[in-house]
C-alpha cells in the first residue's frame, strides 16, 4: 500500500482536510470531503480507508464502514490493514461472528508471525465461537513463536481452567506467566487460587506461593 505522502497531492490534501474536520468535531464534513474526492478517484484505497475509519469511529456508521472496507478488499485482497479493520467492526455483533471468523482465518494465514493477532483470534474463538479447541490451538501457535509472552500464557491458562478443565496444564501456563512477568498480579493470584483448589496437598507441603 502506498504511504500517505507518496499519494497524489489531491488525495493527500483530501485526507488531511478530512482528518482535521473530524478532529474539530465535523465528521459529516470529513465524510463529504472524502466522498467528493472518491467520485474522481474511486480506486484510491487509502482514501477509502480513512473514510471507513471516520464512519466507524466518528459517525458510528458500522454499515457504511463495512461497505468501504469490502470495496477495499475487492480492489486489494491482500490489504491486511483493511481486513483487520473489518474484523474489528464485525466482531462487535455476534450475528457477524461467522464472517468475522472467516476474515480472522485469512489474516492469520497472511500474517503468520503476528502473535497479537493470534491472541486476539484465540479470545474471539473462545468468547464468540465457543470453539475452545480452536482457541487452544491458536494459543499454542502463538506461544510457539514466543514462549515468553505472559499475557498469552495467562489467557491460555484461563481457557484451560474454565472451559477445558485441564488443571495441570493450566498450572504450567500460569507458572510460565509468572516466570515471564513476576509483576503480573493477575497471573500470580490465579496461580495461588488454582493451587489452593486443585493442588491442596502441595500447598500444605510448600505453603502458599508468595
């Protein structure tokens, strides 16, 4: 995708003006500025992306934002920024969860090193799709890229405790989370709680984890 300053002057000026309008409290004017430009250059995906953002964030027009993002992806199927934005809008409503799931899958294939995306997808699979096995697989995939991510170890452990009931594995991941980030109070508290409930004999022998 072209950088903003690599674009034609008219497109750059339209985007700059629209952003200033939105920032000053005139998102309707920003929308008109961008739509006016697109009537002369309908294939400019950078302008459409800004329009989609203003529609979603400033005008709360999810339908209009989705339309712009769909157009961008028709023009540029490999545009990961547009697909990420599309997922962000779609996953808000459960009725769109199947479509959001399809776009998540494409994104994970397009950006196989994006650990934050895998973490986000795992949370989505758990909460929206109730696909606990798929969520676990995504956490495993993320941790295979970086085994020092305390937040992912913690999120995975919660899935293991609440949905998969694998307390031994959950303990391993909570311990890994604490090792990776000793200041992580949530992970430490969850580990202490798990030890008291599921590993009472060890707690009696060793005492409560400090």
